[in-house]
C-alpha cells in the first residue's frame, strides 16, 4: 500500500472564500485563503469516526475543495510497510490519495511509552508537535478533517484531548454517536459540558431503519435547546458493517482450503452452527451473506450452510472437512477456512474483527460515497466552521 500516491490536482473551488488583508509592512495587499477545520470525535470506540471522516472528505472533494486529513493522536498502532503508524489514518490516506508527507498525518502515536509519559511529569512537547504537523498539512487546504481518538477525553493526560486539539487548531467538533437501543443524551450533554462552544453538532450512526424518523423527530429539538445541529442520521447498513473473507482469514490465522478467488467477498454477519441437522437449513436461511462457524466434524451442518447464502465456512478445532463437503464448497465457490481454536474462541475473534473493520474495499468506498451524500449534511457543517486566514 502506498501512503502517498499520485493525486490529480484540484481546481480551486469558487465557493472557497478569499479576502484581502494588508501585509505586515502596510505597503500592499495580498489575497488570503480561508481554511476551515472540523474535528470528528466520539463518545466511545467503534462508532464510525473513520467512516464519517471519509464521507465528509469525499463530499468536499466533489465540491472541488482541497481537503486535508490528520489523526493528531493515533490510537490504532499497526506496522504498515515496515512503519509503525495508525491503521485508520493509513487507510484514509490511501483512500483519499493524498500527496502530503504521511508522517505529519499521525504526529503522535499512542504507544505504551507515550501513554506513560505523564507519570514523569506534565507533558508539554506533544502539543507543539501536533500544531507543527497541522500547519504543514493545512497549507493550501480549503478544509482540514481531524479524526479523534477513542473518545473525546482520551489523550487528556498528554494535553491532546478533543477539546485541547480543537482549540489548538481552531477546529469545531462534530460528535459521532452510535445508536444502542436508546439515544445517548447523557453522553451528548457530557460532551457539551466538556467542549462548550467547540461542539457544534451530532451525527447519529448505526440507527435501525425503522427508527430513523423517530430519532430525527425526538433528537432535533433536544439538540436545538443545546444550540447544536443534527448533521446526519445514518441507517444501520449491512455493507458498511461488512468485512471481507480475507480480513476474517487474516484475523483467525486460518488455513484456506478452497475459494481463493472469493476472498474479497463481503461478509455481513456470522452464524454459529451448533444445532441439530434437521433444523440447520431453516436456521441458515434467515441471514444472507454470512460466515458460518462450526466444528470441523459437523459435516451435516456444513452441507446445510452451503445450500444457503454463505460467504465462507469457518471450521474449528483444526479438523478438515470431508471430501463431500470440500467438493460441494468448490462447486458453490465458498471459501473453507480451518482454524486451530475451538468454536467459542473463534466466535470471540470474529466479533472483534467485525468491531474493528476498516472501510477499505472499492465496494465499501463507492457505497459510502453514495449514502454520505444522502444522509450527512456536509454543507451545514461547513457553514458552522470558523474561517481562518492562511
């Protein structure tokens, strides 16, 4: 993966404001570009911050705005091409095909060494590092998008909480929350109390389709009383929540026996095959595009799963399938993966993989671009951001 690929030059957008100010000597006038910065924060992990950052960036690029991105405090360390960086930031950098120096995109990576710095006394140098990186990336940009840490308080001991970084970069904060049976009203009020006027609004993510209208009707007046905007209500989307068969295999470190040309297929959910054979077929027909996790010795369950919409078979206990199962899987073009762990351990690993999936495939990005235009009011966000002379 290239972190700094070639990029088509963008024509300045006529919407991008420029104005004229006197130079320091007072001998002339010069044109100054107005740059705006949005900080995308969340109440907790796995709410879809990276997805929202990408969606906003795509929408602003479609308006022919020059967009920059950074994650001031990287919280998902990963080795990518021999470089330790943040996995989310690297994925977004590649998706947006940015040409700036990638090192500036993640000025501080939250390793155990960095996390323990406050034990030795107040930490002051990291803000300077973030500010310098931000200034480098912001040159020539119309919009800067900053992605927050796991929650808006993470990084507080380092001087890099959401409020501190937003104040440092003259950004305004959009809070991304994930719907979980009830509206996160307390969390929104807590963020408002902590961030004050830096918080400008909320995006509700992962809302069941049947609850979309209810959420809008009930949440809008609540936010208006707090002088906050509701910038989007995103429905729970099986494609955006899906991960590829390849990602599952990498997470499980399993042996792939067949279906190598189907590894990019998206798995939307998973089911556990632990029932009796006579009920298996009806059970597996309930959900399409799934992974089925079952013991390697359950040929009856495996054959039933292969009669339904199954993206891959995950066989546990390091037990290979029978010849009949493998032949049927090859005919159905369904990858079969054998893993060493037992079924419950494998389920736990699969749950974690779904929780940490990245929007990276072309199908993901195309789908994200479409729903972002429909469900996120990117222009209202832009209208609420202060303009800073560069």
